């Protein structure tokens, strides 16, 4: 189907883009990679009157390190993250997550910022940034504000981002020694989206106990979440197979698993337990290695 008629602007500065969004109000939409918005427009599920294309704005793409933080511009493509040597050394969870998003065409065009603000319940990036306790920076007419990953997602296709705000960057910590991570998912065969996905980041003590851990889960419920009950059960303890199995069984508690043509609610909860356990085991193995 052909989208409804719309105006198109391609500002060259962030300030100009913010002015265009403010002028368009609820009728304006941001265009980044376009993999989420354009299909909705073709189906007439989204009918913006103006598209604000961010791709000509310099400084919104790229990966860099600032002190003990890694900074990823919101317009950085999945492939740029997948292939980043800096991330492979400092935060390999991001390379691993990017590598399993969609297909080659999607990874070369889609952006991390577009995916996060679209907030599909089955998207991959939310699990990773939740596990890493990432911070997101939003720019708007009132200035900048920073939001933790746990506060960013409100529901399906809904975040704290206001209509006149633009996500500009994502920040997360640099990996230290004795750290390990993993992202594993059961993917829909056609789209590659996660029926359930679990991202784990952890740090072990010199004696092998779990000093710190973050677990992000996607696909299970209407919004991604951090599996705090599992984290609390593991933190401070030796990661034995029995303990990991016991802790992973808590991942679906308190959630309302989705049910659709891909999986029943019970099967989704089962998958969440299985993939959480596997991701923890893999992250722990990598931390030791």
C-alpha cells in the first residue's frame, strides 16, 4: 500500500530538527533508519503529516569512549555496532546483540535509536541496554535530560520520549576484568524478532562469586524488563548449575506473558526460564575464560 501524503524535511542541525518537531507537534514523526516507521505508514497504521529526517545531522552516529563510559550515537546502525572493534573489546554484549538483529539489509540501515524509541516488545536492543543499566540522553525544547533504561520503556511501542524530543545517545559502562556477557533468544523464523530473549552481564569476584549482575528480558511481556528477582538470587553467590537453574525459574514471576500465534503464555514463560539459564551460564563461562 502507498502511504498517505506527507511533507519531508531534512535539517542539518539538532536544533533545527527540534524546531521542526515542535512545529509539527503530534503530526510530526522522526525518520532514522525507517525500518519501523515506513512499514507502518505503508499499512496506514501511521499517518504523519511531516517526516523529520535526522540523517544529515552530524554527531548523532558513532561509537566512542568517554572515561569509563561508552557512548553510542542514536543514529549508529546495527552493523556499525556489530563491527565495532572498540565494543568488541570493551562491551562485547552489544556486538553480539547487533549480530542477531534482522538480516544484513536491516542491520545496514536500522539504527539503535530508532529501535529503542519504537519499543517493539520483541526487539533485541532493550534486553541488552537493561542488562547494562544503560543511560539514554534525550534532547528537547527544554534542554537535555537523561533517563535510565529501566525508566525508559513504558509499554508496547511506548517510551518516556515526548513528541518533541529526540534520543541522541546511549551510554553504558566499560567492561572490567572478570566480566562476561551473553544474549540468547528464540527468534521468529520470518522476522528474527525475539519470541523471548535474555541478555546477561555479570562480574565475578576473584574467588568466583557473582559480584554484580544485570539481566534484561525481551519478548516475554508487553515491555522489556530487568529480571531483578533472578539477579538478587545470584548476587553474592557462587554460580553453580543448581543455583542458576533455581534463580532462572523466577524470571517470569510477576509478569503477564504474551500469547500470540508464535507462542502460548505458558510456553513463553518456559522459554524465558530456559534462555535466561543459558545466557547466565554462557556469561559466567566467558567471565572465567
